[in-house]
C-alpha cells in the first residue's frame, strides 16, 4: 500500500519543506494551499522532478 501525505499549507515555508522531505522518504504528496496556486504548483513540479507522485 502506498503511503500518502496531505500537507496543508504546502505551498511555502514549513509546509513546502515537509512535502519535499516526505516525498524524498517515499510518500506520495497531496499539496494543499489557500491562496497561492502558482507556489503550490511549483512544489508539485519539484516533487515530480525527483520522481514523487504529487498533486
């Protein structure tokens, strides 16, 4: 079974760092954001570059 992590506030700061760290540790990541879609998409793009499933 795949491990999935939902990161609230994942578009910047501690949330983005948590998403990247957990992705490197084998989690699939769901990045949640409130206002900044572009920043959230950037985090998703960075995760996908290293082979992590992310939305």
